[in-house]
């Protein structure tokens, strides 16, 4: 599996070994390495109009709905129900599942210095499996309520979208490190953006019991010092 030149702080926190000691300095270095990307995306967000932000939020909501719709469609197809609900479920489920994949792919594609994204790849694989399971169920069980092509077409489209997203994740990523960021030259608002990024990573580590509730506040209030500080 490809490796990111500058790993996302949330991904670093998610993949941190459970039985390995936590080093705040290591997390700070990850945040600093990824800082150029985070600050660029934050500036883009603040430049958006209210309508643009609302559309982004709505898009994220539809992405989550699409994930649930894709899984529900696969469950429906595996049950083998051949009823009048089949076509609406397959077409709407496939469309929403495509939206879910695109909801991760498009923001990633617009990110500067695109790094390997495990989440995008994982979601795409999951939707690809959903398409394959649903397609296999339709072909094995057969469809009597409607022409077979009317069920196969949306599932094939979903499969192509999922595979295309995986290919894009591999081919369009960059292996270059983002430009280094000088913390001393950043404004207080930019420092706060990076501290919020670190806070999200610390929250993930706390949920995995790698960082204790007692230490969380002290870590959160610490400066972005990349020096090793093993807890």
C-alpha cells in the first residue's frame, strides 16, 4: 500500500499502535509537516461565501447518507427481494453510493499536494464490494420484476466510479513533501488552525485509550514543539 509523504494527523492518530508509547513531539511533527495543506484549505474555507459553505455542509450530509444507502442496498439485494421496490432501491442506492465516493474524491482532488488517502481508498473499496455483491446477487438469483439490464447498469456504474476513485488515489497523488512552514512566521489565527488539527488527532487518540483523559488537557494546551516528549 502506498505511503503518504506527509501523513494526515487524523490518519496518524488512527493508525498509531495501541501498545506503543505516545510521543507528543511526534504528533507535533506530523501536524507541522501537514501544516501547509491544512492552512491552504482553511484559507479556502474562509474565502467561501455563506452559500458555498452551506453547499459544502449539504454535500457532506449527502456523503454520509450515501454511505448508509450503499450498505442498505447491498443488504436488500442479498436478501433477494424481487418486488416493485427493487428498481427504486437499486437506482437510488447506486446514485447515493456514487455521491458518497465522489464526496471523498472531489475534496481530495482539490487538495494541494495530494497525499495518499486511506479513507478515500477504504470507502471506494467498500462501495466496490457493495456493487459486486449486489451485482452478483442480481445475476445469481435473477430478476423477474424488471429487465435485468435495468438492475445491472446502475451497479456497473457504481463499480466503475469506485474503481476510478481508487485509481485516482494512486495515480494522482504526489510523493513530494508539502513546503515547510515556519511556525514563527504564522499569525495567531493560523497557529489556532494547527492547534485545532492537533486537538482532533488527540481526541482520536483519547478515544483509543492511547491518551488518557487526565493527560488530554495538558497535551492540548502544549505548544507545537516537535521535540521528543514521551508520555
